[in-house]
């Protein structure tokens, strides 16, 4: 399907990427999306993803950052009362930035050295979809008191690593679907086509599956102290990117 196509020269792509990074820093600080170390990490990661990689890469990653902040603030007072808030005001710091953005950063570097950003676009999309699915599931699902442990299917309390709720599962699907929707829109703006619908559905499914992998790793390893939350996030996001690569190159 033909559509509006945004075409930029190499120099303009770099300037556009830098402008997006500058916009992120101008907004993320005052709105308390990130603290100062988080802003510095985001600046470096933004340059890698948006300048070395591509502006579509960066905008997709930013769609997760912004939507993740909104779901983090969702019923925030209730989360504080339940002791399930990660920070006193909902901000994120550099470990979270690297855990969720490290894989997209590596994909951007690989795309640069391979000189083919299109080939790795599905892997990037899947990685960010996993991050969004997990964040949505955690931040929305934690307010549901009907929680089961993913390894035993026995009832457990909200906020336990490896716990899942029906609300959280639905939120994970919404989070993954949101990222896929943004990815399809960016594909339309950049190339003039929405791309393959079947591929988008597969990537959305991978995002949701990656959230389940995150829960399994949390139950099996994080609860035993063998991994921390950020390591679990990094592992599940990596798994999502690998699944996308396997699917595309099957």
C-alpha cells in the first residue's frame, strides 16, 4: 500500500536522530521519567540507537519509554500502599535503561556494521515488544490480587517474581500490541508500506511470549538470588530478539 514516505539524506538522518535525543533529554528530566544517571545512559543509548542505527529505531524505543512511564504511574498511590513501587516518584535509572535498551543498542550496532537496518528491524521490534509486554504486565497486573505462580499455577501474592494475573496477561498483550502498532506506523512513514501483517502478528506474539519467559526466569532464578530484575529483563528481551531472527530466517 502506497503512502507518505519520509526520505532523509545521510547527514539529515544523523541530525534528525540527534534532535530526537535532545528532545528526549529535554522532556525526560522535568517529567521525572528518568533520573540524572538514567538521562546520561539514555543519551548514550539514544545516540547509538538513533544515530548509529536509525531514527525509526530510536522512535520505536522511545515509544516504549513513554508508554512505560504512563503505566508505571498508573494507580501509583495504590502501588505505594501495596509496597510495589520501584521508586518513590516512578522514575527509572540507568540500570533499567540498559536492561531494556541494551539489546536494541546492540542490534543498532550490528545493523551499522552489516549496513542493513531492514534485516534487523524485526529483531529490534520483538526486543522492544518484550520490554513493553513485561512492563505493562508488571505495572498493571500488580494491582490484581488474583495471582498465580507460573511454575506451579498455585495462588501467590501480588508482586512476587514469577507471579501472573489475568489482568497482567491482558496488559502484556496490550503492551506488545502497542509497540507493534508503532513499528507498523514507522514502517509506513519510512517506506510507504505497512509491511507484512503476518510478521507483525508473529512479533506481537513473541512480545507476549517474552513476558512469560521473564516470569519463568524470575520464578526460577531471581527468587533464588541467582539473577536480579535487570538481568532477567535483559535475558528475556534477548530471547525475544533471537526468536524474531529465527522466524525471519527460517
